[in-house]
């Protein structure tokens, strides 16, 4: 017997499942049926495309067998693709590979809430240990002679040994039921669970049970037991049916089965296209973002079928990357069954379906945006991916700009660009925004002083991706978008009085620039400051301080240093006193302090905090 141990985090997970998460124990059946359906899908595809399996005679089905003697076991079996010993070790020995640690880190301690995470993190198979003390998996891979048996009690490890499977290829999962599991070992409960979660499965699900009937009367009345087999599900592809025929509950349960989510979806989009191309799509938007949405190796959420034959669920080209949170089905009538991944990437039919699907999804999101509360829930989860689309999907850029949302200096919560333009002052020529990594820091930035005084709204862009997205937006409804942390953003706010002040303060600015030397690109008079003595901005063609930090984090360590422009407030008391001072040492210290405090106000680090502190101490000594 080959004994193997689970990984540490697997032990943690199994202990949690066995001892805590009984509130949704019935989902074990949904998980196993979904696995069987996937196995049948994969074999069906191979019998059409793999020469070695084309002559395989089989009748795809899923069978659920109740132990008729003492109801101590429940068996779920299929005649699908099956598994090799290596497949068993990879799939059942590590649990969800990348998902387990994320699952454990998201636990709240509330069993009911935590059970909702089971499917979301890809650990659904192990829900069987909520209903079983021991599990045997007997399987044989299609095209192979050897069969294998995987056994585990869900505690320390599992065994993996050669075994026979009389039914041929496929997998049998035998659950040795615990007290909780025995409650499900009856025809009524199993039938209700299957119809609730798995009625849409496109393969027949047969329930094997023992039925009793009585014959005779009085003392001659006898109980006669019969073995019965009954198909439980409708075995029809939900997405092929008319939307008018499908109930909300059916949509929701279908979504849960393909997404492994316990919650209903936020929104659904069901489309049937006829004409030059024929296809069906059924897309869902989860209420909560998938845990791996920001991982490079995220799992795509859309399955591709050709005439109801499963092709792939691992192709990231079916929808753009920024829509990777979408879950659902694409079923084409026109693609060839033997289409490969390489062909898919260049296939004009699939490209047309993809483009039409994106338009449809964005159109539905536009409708959803009219329901403010519901759409705010969507934005909390998916605002960032949509922003990725602004710079990666030029064809749909305008539509995406209508969908993304920002924080603002004038309103609570989220606002759209359309709402911003509706609130613009009559003489306002541009849409103003500020970027950075901290919302509270941005809201108190000295850069906003002039806009606040003039009653001009500024968009707060504190998502790191905004540094990339904002320059790509350019204009919106013929209004130029201007970053307030760029040097030219206040040009259209300047008055004649500001220009006079520039002339008056010019000699002082030249002295400060000489003192600061290579620390700055320029020192200029500010028309945006009212309360603060100084601020830093980036030149129109230079990246901001935040963008520089992002580039360094991405590995751009040898990029040349980008120097800021120091803006000085000519009306501030400190600056006015400097104009009349002949103390060179004081001028030098204050010049560097003006730069240092401006850098700190932007949330950027100082190069030399120690020297900054020394200068500050000297100035305070003179002041006292």
C-alpha cells in the first residue's frame, strides 16, 4: 500500500471541513456531479478528436447508488475520462493547488459564512468529508489498462494503489457515510438535491435505489423490495433553451454549478445569435471578485462548447483579460470540433463571437449602471479590471469610460465622468484629476487648494492603475483631462494678478533654484497654492512620483531620476519674509525645507531624512 501525507495547509482545511462547516453539507453532491460532468465532457471531446478513442463505444452517464443493505455508503460514478495515478496525486493530494492558502486566509470564523468560500477557492471535492468518515476513489483513465484506488479518511494523508474497475474507464467515488451523511442516503433527499443543483447537467443522472411495495391483504400482506433505476435530471443544456422558459432559480443554480460559488450571481446575460453566425452565450457576473483575479495564472471563467460538445475551459482568449471575472458559456454552431488552442487564437468565427460578446456585456453593464445601488456593488469589485480595458481595448474605450467610476472632492461615493461634466462650472474648460496611492493624502494635498477655492471639482484617482489609465483617457466629450500634479494644469486658471506676482518673486525663485541645484528641474511661482508655502509637480512630459515608484517596483531600477518642479506660493508669509532676508544660511535651509515638506505632502519618501531634520531644528532655533 502506497501511503502519502497531505500538505500542512490541506490538513488545516480538512480539519475545518470535518469539524466546522456542516451548514451547507449537501453541496458535496453538487461538487461530485460537477466533477463527473467535466469528466464526461472531456471524454466526449476526445472521442471526436483523438484517433485512439474515436472507436470507443460508450453511453455517457452519471450513476448514484445508495447502499441498499445498511445505507452506510453512497457511490457517485461516471464513465468519463477517468484518472491515472499521477492525475489522482495531483488533483486529490494537493487541493486546488494555488487556492488553498487563499481560502484559509479568508476564513472569518463564522461557519455559515466560511462554507460559502468552499467552491470559490476550488476546494469543493473535499466537502465530501463533511458527510463521510472515509472516501475511496476507484478510477481508470480512458485508453489505459491500469486502474487505481485513492483512499483517505480526511485526516493525515491518503493511500494510492493499483485497482480494478470492472465498468471500464471512468471514476467511482465511494463515500463511507458518517452520521450527517446517512441523512442523505434516501431517494427523496438525493432527488431534491440533484434537481436543485444539477438539473441542467447535459448528461443523464441515474439514481439507483431500493423501492418497497406491498401485495396481499391482512395476514397475507407482504413487503416486496425492488431495485429501481430512475433518471433524475432533465439533461438539457440550459444555455440552449429560450430565456423566457428559464426561471431565476434555474439560472442561479446553473451559475453555482459552473462557478462553484454559493451566492447567486449579481447579473446574467443570456444571448442567442442567429444569422451569419449561430451561437449561444450565457454569462454571469459574480457578486464577489474571484480570489485569483489579480494573479497572472488566474483561471478563466468561460467554457467553450461547439454544438454542445465541450472544447475547453482553459482559454484566456475567449474574452478580453479585463473581463476575466465573467463566468459562463460560449456555444458555437460554426466552429470545427477539432479546433485547437492555436487555431482558436486566430479563428475569425471565434473573434467575431468574442467582439459581439464584449459589446453585449458592456451594453448590459451600461443598463446596470442605471441602478445605482446595484452598480456601486459591481464597481467595488470590478472597477479596476474595467480601467484596464481603457488602455488595452481601444475599440471599446469610449464605452468603458462611461462605465468606470472615481471618487471626487465634491460628492460622496462614486461618480462617473458624465456626472462630473454635468456639474462643471460654466467657465471650466477641463476635467481635473489627481493621482496617488492614498485617498486621504490626496484629499488634503496642497495641489487642490486653488481648485477648492474656485469651487472646481477634482477627481480622486488613488488606484495604482490610474497612473497608467489617466493619460490614456485623453479627452471626454471634448473636455481635456488634466492632472493637477502636472505643471501645466493651472495655465487656464491664471489671472493677470498671478502673472504680476511671478515677476515680483522671480529673483527669489532664481536663488532657490541655484541653492537646490540638481534636486529640482525648475522652481516657479504657484497660482494653485493658497494655504501651503510650496508643492511639487511633474513636468508635462515626465512621470509623476507615484509612477516612478511603480516603475521601480516593476523592475525599472536603472531608469534615470526624474526631477520634480517646485512651486512656491508668493503670498505665503514664509516666502514673503525670505524675499527680504539677507541670511544666506537661513535661505538655504528654508529652500530645502520647502522642497522636503512638498515631497512629504505627496506621500513620497525623503532622500535624506536626517539632514532634513537638522535643517528643521536650525530654523526652529532661530524662530525661538
